[in-house]
C-alpha cells in the first residue's frame, strides 16, 4: 500500500512539473507595437554595463529602454526598481514597460529574476514604414524639402533638454506639449532617420490632417439626426 502511494505521489509531482513547464513555455511574450509584433530575446541574466544597448540608448544621463517581465511587477517591485534608478513609464503588451534608467544605475539590478528582457526600440518600431523611405503624406509637407511631425518622447522632457539635439538636425519646434510628452516639429526630410534614431524618441508620426467640414445642411433642414446614419455616416 505504501509503495503504491509513493508511486502515485511521484506521478503527481511529475505531472505538476510538466504542467508548470508547459505554462511557462506557452506564455506569450510577444511585444505588440504599431509596426507589428516580435519576440524579444531573453537576455536579462547576461547584461553588463559595457553592452551596446546601454551605449546606444543613452541621452544625457539617462538610458531609454524597454523592460519586459516574466509577470507584471507588483507595486513593491516597481518601488525597488525606482530605488535602483529604474523608472517604469508606459505599458506595452505583453508584460513590458518603456523605462528611463539612470546612467549611474547598477545594470546588475536588471538581473532581477522577474525581468525577462531589456531592449531598445528599433527605428522601424518607432514610426511608419513609408516614412523611412522618404514617403510622407502631402498634408504634412508645408514647405519644400521639409515635413511636419509629432514626436512622442519616452519621458517628459523640456525643450531646453532636447534643444541641442534638435538644433543639430535643423529642427523648428512648432508646438511644445511636455505634459503629453509631445513636440510638433518641422524638419528637413533628409534628417528624418537621424530624428528617429535619437534615444529619447519613442514614436514619430505625421501631423494630423486638416479637419474637413461636413455639409449636413440638407439633412438638418429635414430635421433628421446625423446619428441615424450610424458611425461617420457609413452604412
């Protein structure tokens, strides 16, 4: 009887381990972005201060990166990371956050057992594919050879903090909205790729097209609510 019990226990343990391993393997760690989804390399245990990712992501005294976790960090874990100079910013599915990391932060703190991957967004993941080929929407080209854009930064940055970088690319600032982490700019088209490559830039898109007034006079005279035709008058 005892032998049978021991065999059953061994079978239960093996099944539990198999289920846990399967759950870990089947968990989706794909990062979902406007440019599509991709699977970041699991690299947190091998990170070193001299790694290229830390050299390329540095702007001023801060690295701008994406950190992916095996499971979403608790508030306590977030506080511990912040205490180590790692500030989590915007959530990216799945299980990832954009982050600002102090230059003086010990990179060994990223060897945290809950951190799966640390990576930098590529140029292709920061903008629309046609823009990298020099193809911009007509409404964003207000002056010959330039393009008007809205850029989103990883963290809130003042114009003073980015002014030197903008000047190097001959950027004219049209609007400054640090609360929304946005700048509206005009830049020579030839400098677009350099703009996207700046470490503090998270996303670049064309300015919004001008509003188009709809002629609803006829329907108004008939006292028919435009909502009767559904969303945007589509059927």
